[in-house]
C-alpha cells in the first residue's frame, strides 16, 4: 500500500525531496571591486598554550627516551637482567594509554 502511494505521488509530480534553491550568479562588471569571501575558518594562534607543566613535559620526555633506547642483549646468567615484577614507584601516579591513535593521559 505504501509503495502504491509513493508511485502515485511520483506520477502526480508531488516530490518528497526538497530541492535546493538555485541562485543566479551575474557577471561582474569591470569597475566593480572584487567581492571579499567570508572568512569561516578561525585563524591559528601564534603560540601554543600548554596544559601541562614544564616538569610534567620533561618527565614524559624522559620516559619516552627510556623506552626508545636500544635494548642490550642480556646474558641468561646475570641476575640483573632477569624479568622481575615492576614495583610501583610513588612518582608514577598516572596512566597513559593509546586508543585509536590518540594518547590519553590520566593523572591519579
């Protein structure tokens, strides 16, 4: 029933889709000034505003540099290279994770 109503509406010319209104663009006259387009994009700031303190930024850089440093091959006889359970230090009261290519930093 609904399809038959749709077909009769299409046949009678009563369109359900709203058509955009076309505006006519006239030719510019030679002595008229060039129209200035609307500026819709907000200009970029001249400087960055950091939400972290310098100390937090330096701590993050130190952590990244530690993780980035190349690993030396460990000899199986040396006890200092055996895997141990990491102890939670009082300085680490945050959680950092990456989801969908974005870095999330939660302070605890």
